[in-house]
C-alpha cells in the first residue's frame, strides 16, 4: 500500500463554481416542507455557500487523515485502485476493525471515532480500516456489469486481510462470504423478517407470546414511513441508475438536493452545518469514479448474484459470525429484537435514545461505547481475535 493524497484539480473547482453560478431552480408549492423533498430555501442557500466554499481547506483536513491506496484485483474484473483510511493503534490490545459505509455516505463517517478507537479502554482498542468502496470517494470503479455485493465483499476482505494481517470485525457482506476472516460484526442498519416456526421456532414462540413494545410500535411507524414516503430514490437507483446519473453528474445542484434530502430525513434532528454538508456532497462530486457510479451498487444488488449473494440473502441467518446490534430510533427500518435475532447469533444488543442512519457520525461516542463493551473485558467478543498476531 502507499500513501494517498487528495488533490482536486483547479479546473474542476472552477467548473463547479461556474455551474453553481448559473444554476436554475424550480418553484415550490406554498407551505412546502421536507415532506416534498429538499426545500427550495435550503438548496438556494447551500448552492450560494458552495460557490465560495473553500474545498482546499477541507482537502487539507482530509489529507491529515491516514489515507492510503492499493491495487485490488477481483476475479473477472480489472485491477482497481482502492482508497482507504488505515489507522493503527499503538496499544497491544488492538484488534482490526473494518468500517463499512453505504450510500450516500463515505469513509468520512468514521472520522469522529478515530481518536476514540485508537485509544485503549476496557482492555481493547482498534486498528481501523475504512475504505472508500469501489465507485465511491477516491476509489476506482469497474466499467463492467455484474459488480455485485459479493465482489465488493471480496475486495473488502482482501484489503483488510492484507493490511491488518489478521482476522477482523466487520459487516454482513464480508461475514457471509468470509466467515473465517470475520470474527464478529456490529451493525446499525437492521433489516429482518418475523421469525417462522420452521426456521426459528424458539424466536417464533417468543414473538407470538410477547406483545410489541412502544419502541417496537414507533419502529414500525418509522419503517412504514420509509417504505411509503422515503423509498423512491431506491426504486430509481435499483432499476434505472444510468438515467438519474446524468442529472447528478451534470448538475451539482441536483446532486446537492438528492443527498441533502437524505441527510435530513435519515438522521435524528442532527444539527448539520453547511461545512459538513458541503464537504459530504463534494466528496461525491469530485469522486474518482463520478457521482453516477455510486448508484450502480443498488442495481447490481438486486440484479446480480455473483457467488450466490443477493441483497435478500443478507437479511437471513448467517450463523458463523457473532453479531452485535444497534437499534437507533431514526434508522430507516426498525424491527423488534425477535426479528433481528433471525440474522445470526446475537451476542450484544443496544437500544439508543437518539440517532439515525448515520449513527457513526451522529452519535460516535455511543457507537464506540458499543464496540468497547462488545469487544472489551467482560464482553461476549473479548479477545475473539487474540490470535491475530500469529497469522
């Protein structure tokens, strides 16, 4: 691996400013709010702010992180240059942690947790690998079709094994394909179905006898909202990503509005600053593969089953890896614990008072506390990668 430096060319910055200065805006209905999408007043204000936004200052901050890149080869695809944050802890109790982002996030979501993860507490600290997934951020993406979820998992697993020289904690995709490399997983985006008598009889009995709590009922309301009012983006990105890709690539205002909607709707009244929003969106606008490339994983997730992995498969039992669950009240889907426990051998579970889809960014201290409790002294995964140094 080699050090990586972000350096957006001046001509790209000038082109962005020119496009922003010539932006045209739609009107909106009287009394419009976030229920109709990104409000006109917010998009106008942020567009103006983006014109004078000092990206180079943000670039300097991002370059102060431990950025690296390395070539990775997946079977059937050309070699890709993959960017990642790689922070090693000096503590002898450190274990490798793979931090995985999704859309419309990026590796930037881990940054608030880096200092905390590096320091030892409760007998554990973490070496962190946080990639820009292929087609995201500063990583390259393939031009061939079929780059599905299992290929992304392959790249993640290979990179992590190469960089940390050991076994890791990670997310559902790598643990499904590489259970011998992923020792435990902690997730906050929990998608699961009710337990059935044939697949999970004990959970099904518990589900049948135990009434839904107020937490569960509010979770169903949130899930219903997402399925009926917040899911339109996914239909487009799963079915026709190329079409919406033109708008997001040609129009920085279109990209801003598309992501801004999610930053508002998917968080728990998080007090976004203009600097945070514009840095977040700029990473997409200046990304190596371009804004449209990041949408393709949605299409491939439902149309490709490389290695037998589909999106639906990740929402079913994976019994080889210990699982930790984080329930945040403003996540996109919230399910009862009896449903969540159909995903795998749950050894840790927390329910938060606040937080949404971008939990690592919204409530970083609480996510770190989860990890320390799950992997620290007295936790169910304490020393689960104790043999890492021997590998």
